[in-house]
C-alpha cells in the first residue's frame, strides 16, 4: 500500500515515470488534469463548474480541486494506494490532503521530486514542440512556466521536506535511466511492492 506524490517542473517526464511507478507498485496514477477532463466528459455538476473556469482561462480553485481529488480517492482502485500527479499545488491543498488521509487512518509514504536543469528542460521542450509543430512552446513561454512552477511549488516542497517525505531524483537521461533511479530511490525508502 503506497500513497505517494510525484512532482517536478513541466517537461521533466512526470507522466511517463508516473505510469511506470504505478504499474510497478500496482496503484493507480491519478492526474488532476485527468480528473478534470473525466468530470467534464461526464458532464457532472463539478465537471461543468470546472469547464466554465477552464474555458475562462482561470485556475480551478483549491476548494473545487480538493473536492474532485477527494472523490477520486474514494474510488475502489485507490483503496490500496495511489500516485498523485499535479496535486497538491498549494499549501492549502497540502493541508487538505494531509487531513483527508488522516481521517482515513493513512498518510503519504513519499513525495518523489524529479529534478532537472532548466536549460535542459527548455531544450527538451523546444525539440518536442518542433517535432510536433506546436507554436505555443516558445522558449519564453517555457521559461515562464518553469518560473511559475518554481514559485508555486517552493512552499509545498519545503513542507514535505520538513515532514521527511521528500525524495529527489535526477530527471535527466533516458526514460529507462530515470526509471532505474526512481525505482532505486523508492526501494531505498521501502515503498516498492515486490516485483
């Protein structure tokens, strides 16, 4: 039973590593973006509220995000653990998640942070945008997203570091190289299910 978070700047490969970790630990990888999209597709009451906010170009407020994540963690597949990607993003969300888990008699086991040099991420994302013909990934836009990430997640990382939960892994290299480092770090923490 592993309950964990994966964090890292945009472009570091969180989604790819989350899938691999989830498969290895036999837990669902839960992305807040996926939760938002699923609720919008289902046209649930919460989904319609999220759609209106996202369509207006605004951030989904903590209260609504917390409600959606709480609902997803109530699903049966998350009983034996989970890997959250993209949540929590604010200190209020950190407190909400800690309290939610405590009410259920649980706590986080580990917060995995993929670390990468900003210039390397910019290079990687620029290459991806050229290959995919994306015009929204200018170097300026990518660097801005990196700045926003650093500013928003700094206090969250500090909170988890203070709780002794933060494990940092170098996110640069091939997918397999990063996966090996991630699994070694999780094994060292004692949170991997037997293979």
